[in-house]
C-alpha cells in the first residue's frame, strides 16, 4: 500500500537550506517527497544526459509524472508532432520505472469535438507507458454524457483522468498578489474525484495560508483513504500560489492520510542538513 506525494517542482528558493548541494537538489527533494511533477518538459525536451542525472538521484520507486511538450499538446493538438514525441520518449527513457505516467495536459479549447484526436493519439503511445490526461474544457465537467465519452476514450487504453482541484483557490477573495496571479492562470472547474485506474493522480491547489490549504484538501482525505482501501496506489501533488510551503504541506497530507490508514508505508525521514559536530 503506497501513497505518493509531491510538488510542482523539486527545487525552490525557500528550500535551499534543505538542498545545500546545487547538483543534488533532486536527491535532497526525494528525502522529503516520493513524487514530482515534471512541468519543465512542457517547455523543452531535456537532454538525455540531464534525465540520466535525474535517475541517478532517485530510487526506482520514485515517481515522475512528466508533461508532454507544448508543441504536441497545444500546437499540433495531438494531430501531429511524431518527431517531437519520439525525441521526448527517447530523452526520458533513462528514468525507467520512475516514469509513473506521461502527462497529457490539454488546452482549455480542446473540447468534446476533439475526442477523436485524443483517442488516436493515446493509441499511438507505447504500451510500456501509463498515460494521464488533464482536460480543461468546461463541457467535460458540466455535461455528464460528455464526461462519460471521455471516460470511455481513456478506459480503452487504461489511461487516467487527472483532476486539477482549484476549488479552495477560488473560494472567497484573494488575500495576496500571488493568489490573484494564480487565479488568473489556473482553471476554475468543479472538483472531480472519480478514479479510472489503479493509479489515480490528483493535482490540488491551495492558498497562501496553510490552514486554508489544509481545509480545502479535506474531501481528498476521504477519497484517497477510500482509494487505498480499494487497493489503488494514488499520487497527490500539492500546489500553493508561491509553492514555498508545498514541500511541508505534501508531507502533512501524507501524514493525515496515514493517521487514517496506519498500515500505509511512511515517507522517508529527511537527513539533517546542519553540519555534524563531535558534541
């Protein structure tokens, strides 16, 4: 029984005291969390040597959910980009089992009329990779028939629907410029908690205040607990407007689930970063 938790990145200015060695920041991050979103791959396909360094700093049990490059999802809209996809898959190959899922994040304009393109694209992916799809078109959340059509497309290939829960982010007025900026960039859609596969993936966005973030994830405690009891192996990513506190919050979420499911395997205990002394 495993619950993986993580953040939107593995390095942050606020975490530098926990990541004293610049070349090993991912290794340090992996002492705190056991999963990470691979957001940077959306903007550029990394060099294979870079990915080899990522693999060297993590165990095979660590989970990367790597986002497909923007040209494939937003420019070709899944109807092309064969060369870009081949280059991407070649680049991430050194991650091996650490690649938990290929993250297909689609633009808000990608709607029900595009489901055929999604179905054809998912059939093109190597079966050795698990796929997770994030949609942002309101129709998939507001019309049950449309949601069922998407479920069917995903179910045919064993792909997961990745929800991005921003409910608490939009609850009440913004309390800071960081919250206002996050609202301007993040989708405002209903919460979706149905898992399609053994490996559900959740993206959750909180607030500046830790207590508001914790308040907003309470429905997910029930859902994730149920998933674990059903034998599923979920991955949950915690976001905040500036993400400075997300490392501790991700561990807090894991702790709160483990309080309900004591048999859940604990997260690793981070190594101390202060210099050792003789006394």
